[in-house]
């Protein structure tokens, strides 16, 4: 029934995904500084990246094969513990937060949290690729 589909597709659902925590042999201050510079996100991207482009001091655009391009803007973070990114488009409203916990002076734990509001159909389509994406970003933290 088309009316049921229309109602179902309009319902907005909050989706929260998190990466596994990774330990990186870098200080929390170093990681915060690196993640606060948007050009460094290219080092974290998966191998199947189709495009990466820095558009300004606080914004970059990237595309993965088979997915629409996404613009991310750096938002205000918490020095040495949180780096906040948000989608620069209202079409896919979401945030990506890197939480950094110092373990020792030269070692930190990093976890990425993705949160967005999507209709159930969109959520179903992007959940797998986004989960894999944030997992890869976390696994590549040692490249910074």
C-alpha cells in the first residue's frame, strides 16, 4: 500500500553507531591537534575512497565508491578529548564525534560515535556502510 509506505518513509529515526575503541601510541593532545586539522582525515579514509577534497580550514568533502559525496564541517570540540564533525548538508543530518582518552603520556584510546536522524529506509541502507566506515577511520588512527 503506497500510503503506508509514504508514512513509513517519513518517520525519522535516530541512529547511533560507534566504532570499537582503539589504542593509539600517541598523546591525547597530539591526536586532538591532528583531528582538528581537516586535511588529516584523508589519512584515515578507507582504501575505497573515490574522492577527498579540502574545501576550507574547517570543511572537507569525501566520497566512497557507491555512496553519495558527504561534506563534513569541524565544529567546536573539547581540547584534547573531543573532536566534533557535522554534516554540512541538511539532506543527511548527522554528527561524528571522536572521543580521545589519555591512557599514558604517549598513549590514548579513541572511539568514534556517529549519530544521525534518518527515515527507516535510509537508515537500513546506510547502517552497514557507515559502521564499516567509522570502524576503518578508527583502525587508521595510528596513521596520524
